[in-house]
């Protein structure tokens, strides 16, 4: 199972999202550090809409996602961009 697939599975289980997209942006970050080649799964973007985020400020939403993905971050996921929304909120995607 790929890192992207594990992220999707963990977030689906934790938040029962209405919408979830996990985008591998690793290739876009090649060379910004000596050990980042653009291969592998090092940079991910999460776009998630879930009722679990209703009434929560943005920081609390990000913390909740980071908590669920703690194992992936500790295992070497270098960067995680999070776009978390509650149902009915405007999104840019």
C-alpha cells in the first residue's frame, strides 16, 4: 500500500469525509533539499470535507489531521499541506 493510500484510509476511518482527495506533490519539490529528489512520496496535499470539522477553527482542523497522520509523518513524510473544510463551507477546489 502506498503512502497516499494509507493517508486516504486513515483519514476516511477517522473523519468519514464527504469528500477526500490526497495529491502526491513530491515531483514538484525535487531539489529543494539535497535528499529530496522528487521520487517517492514525500510531499502530500490533503483536501478533505468532513462534518467532524464543523465549528472548529482552522488550527484545530490541522491538528486533528496531523494527529491522525502522526505515524506517516514520523516515518518520513516530509511535508503535508492540509485544506480541511466542513460541509457547506466554500472551498477553492
